[in-house]
């Protein structure tokens, strides 16, 4: 987290889970970054990462994705996958953020 902060990056997660479920996950996993709840998939749809019917019992979920968004709201870097087990590693995101910061 300190490396992200040094680059001016503030990690934020968005999930379709309820606020209570998100809070429970953060507590259990010891996440220290902002974790937002989007049960109506409003933000998830805006970022075009809705995975319709892919959740438990056919519920809509977010497609695994990581974004670096600048202070104007412009997406500067994106990593998308269809496999929730495959995510960008912290070093990949730090590398991308470092490159963007030096531009």
C-alpha cells in the first residue's frame, strides 16, 4: 500500500456484494483500502465489466478487472480477464502507475 501511496494511487475495489458482505470480506481478508458495494451494478455497468449471470445462482457479477484512473476520471490503464483467478499482480499495477506518473 505504501508503494501505491508514494505514486499517488488510491486503490478502490467495487463489488456486487452488499455493504455488509463487503465489510465482512474486508475484515476477514484484512483489506485496508476502500471497498465499495455496487449491488445494482451501476458503476460496474459504466465500466463495461458486467458478467451477466456468472455469479452464484445466476446472479450478475463484475468481470475481474483492474483500472488506473487519473484525477479527471480518464482511464489510463486497464487489465481485463474472464477468469476471476487471474488478476493483475501488485508489481504489474505499480509498474503501470510508475510509467504513467513519469509521463
